C-alpha cells in the first residue's frame, strides 16, 4: 500500500519472482484501519459498528441493574473504550465521521434518561446537559481525550 493524500500517486508494481504483489485497499494494524488516502472513513465505520453492537449487548445486560453508577462504569469500560481506542491516530475531522461517532453517545444518553425518568428527553435537549447529568464528560474518564469528545462537552 502506498499512502498519499493526492489523487495522482506514483504506483510501482512490486514483484516476487514473476508474480505481482497486489495492493490492498485497507491495512489493519493494531486495530486501526488505514486506507491509501489516510481519511479513516473505514476506521470510523468499524469503530461505530463495534460500539453499536456492544451498546445493544450492554443495554440488554444492564436492564435490571438498580445502581446507576454500575451502569455508567460499565458503559465507559465496554462501549466508550471502543470509541476512544487509538483515536489519537484516527481522530475524525469530517462532519460525517463526527456525527457517526456522536450518534452512539446520544443513543446511550437517551436510554439512560429513559431508564431514570421513564420518558425520553425532549428533542433538542442539549447533549452537554445530559453529559453533565450523568457525569459522563470526557475529562472525567482519566485517559487521553480526542478532540471529538472535548467538542461534546462544549456544546
């Protein structure tokens, strides 16, 4: 794989004997998916899909939990950790990628509000208010915080 942000890259054919080595579209290293343009769209899709699957499992498993603290800690350990893993490398910059990641956060906040209040929060409720209410602001998690998570706390 050759990395470049330009549209016209210099591509050379690499050979082993008389066999040409194929160029992959994506390379995965330590759980981070790299593509030839380094835009990380595939990484964001992979991360959000894994986080959504874990979130569904999390919501089913914690349905009968009585202590909110336990639910919050499990969310941070199981779901948020998937969203934040290696994010210092693939930090999303496009609105599409940011919205994709934030949708997982919004989903859990709405579900937690429903569990505590019996109703979902009104449309237009500021995400920052829900983050404060559930003490889920990024600076409270104790790890390296990517720009996307800091943006959530400043809305």
